[in-house]
C-alpha cells in the first residue's frame, strides 16, 4: 500500500497538471473571444459610419435637387461635399469585395 505522503504528492501533481491545462484553455479561449469582440465592435462602427455618410450624401442630393442653392458659391460648396461623401462611400464599401457592393456603388454613381 502507498504511504500517505506519496498519495498527497500524487494528488498535488495531478491537481497542478489539471490547473495548467485549465490555464492554457482559458488563455486560448479569452484570446479568441477578445478577437471576436473587437471585430464585432469595429464592424458596428463601420456600419454606423456608412449610414452617416450615406444619409448625409442623400440629404445633400435632396437639398440640391429640391431646394436649389441660392448662389453659385453655395452650389459649388454643396457639390464638393457631395463628391467628398461619394468618395468616402466608395472607399468604405470596397466595391471589389462583392456584387452587392458593386450594385450599391452603381446606385450611388447614378444619384451623383
């Protein structure tokens, strides 16, 4: 039969081994979870930016079409901002990535 000290030593080694396995699993899981969280936060921010730029782009076009600018300098300023928003949207959508983005980009160009 094993002595009491030997059984305790085996139990301590076994517990330390299980603790190290748990530490490795937790570290790996936490890295993966933090990566997913950061990607999700970035994606939500990107969607918000696209929505803001698109809404401003559409409001500028509406302002130009319905309520024509009172002066030529004001019209030039509005057209510059429309062109700026158009370029921002094109950059944000990355048209080479999917057919949906290309169709959306064509819609923006049609509006422009």
